[in-house]
């Protein structure tokens, strides 16, 4: 397969690659995502020194499963799958098609400035990261309502009662943008870490590509994406915890601002509270992002190859 640098691929190829990644990602990784979000909104300690295994197991079950559903079966973990599917497909299409376009514009207008500041080799990494940060920040105003409804289904089903997706949109309106600043922060930091780290691994761990007809192997793409996803999760988890609690509208957070929630976390749970769910997200969201990024890149390369006239 001929290699096409992502910024030189037709935008339509990058868009289809992203949409494909989102459609594949959700059915495989939805349950781990739900568990991670429910752990983020849980304020009770799951384990304490000397605690019996049975007590820990009960605490974990109470944190993961809806307490209004006494059966606690696996179906409870599929709540919100439809809005999640719509959100994720749109998100991946937007991110993996938009980031190369933004990078091209940055390179055109600020490429020389980046090279003078960071050197020729590191300039490429910083351009990748800056483009990722911009596209990540722009994602929130476009897709936050869908994300909020998804989070509500995942973490606070009781607040939705018998409402449909469209009735929630009509009822909540601009309230669905609660936590916008925290979402912008989370997305900007996470996307910058994702694209910059992936480019850094390819640049410094693998040999930079010089032949335009050669592409990174699937395993190389997956490794780079895996390292990048772990970095993205770690650095974006603190604002993500606050964002998730705002969007859940559960109990004590229902009418609190993000800054109030952040202060409460420091006061009640300590700084470690900002990293709740980090381990779970690395194990669950890490592979999810890595798979999505690898599929998006591979699919867009394939589509671009098919769209390129053969000489």
C-alpha cells in the first residue's frame, strides 16, 4: 500500500477513517468506559487496609451498578449505548479529519517559527500537538450535548426517568453545556498529548519514514498509539473527573460549579481524588483510544490509496 502522510491525504479519506474507527470502537469498549465513569463519580473509598474481600467486592459492585436496579445484571452497563455511538462516530470523524487540516495550516503560516523555537525535528512534534490541542478544544462546543447525555445515561440513569433522547434535548437546552470549560480543558490537554506523543514515538523509537511508498506497520502504529493513549489519559484525568461529576448531575454535584467541585475534591478526597479511575481508564480507555487511532490511520491510508489514480 502506498503511504500517504495524513495531512496530504484527501480530507474525505481521513473523515471516513475516523468514522470507521468510532463505529468499531463503541461496541467493543463501551462497558469498560461505563465502569470507568461510574468509578469517577464514586466518592466512597472502595478499599481500606484490613478490609475483607467480601466488603471490597460489595463496595465495588455498589460503585459500578445502578443501585435502583437490584438485579445488577450486565444490561445495566449498556445504558446509553445509542447516544454513545452517535457521539463517538462524530467525535472520531471530526478529530482525525480535522487535526491534519489544522496542522497543515499551522505549518504553512507558523512552520518557520516552530523550527526556530524547537529545531526542525521537534517542530514536527509540536505542530502535531498544537493541532491536536486546537481541534480538541473545538470539539466541546460541537459535541458536548451528546457527551453530556451519554454521561447522564452512564452515571445517573434515575435522573432521566422515562425521557427520550430528544425530550432531554428540548428540556435541558443550554444546560447540556454545563462543564464546557472543563471539557475544553480536558479535550485540549488530552488531544495534545495524544498526537504529540504518537508522533514522538514514531520519530524517536522508529526510524522516520523517508520513502513515500513505505508506511509504518500496523504493529508500529498500534504501539505508538498505545503509548500516546496512556499519556493522554494521565494528563487529562484531573479535568475529566470534574467534568464527569458536573455532567452526572448526581446528588451533591447537581447545582455546583466546576471550581466548587474541584475544591471539594481537594478537601474531602485529597489530590488523589483527581486521579480516580486513572488506572481503570489506562486499562480500558487506553486500548480504546489506541485501537481507534490505529484503525483511523490504517483505514484512511487504505481509502486514500484507493482514491489515488494508478500511474
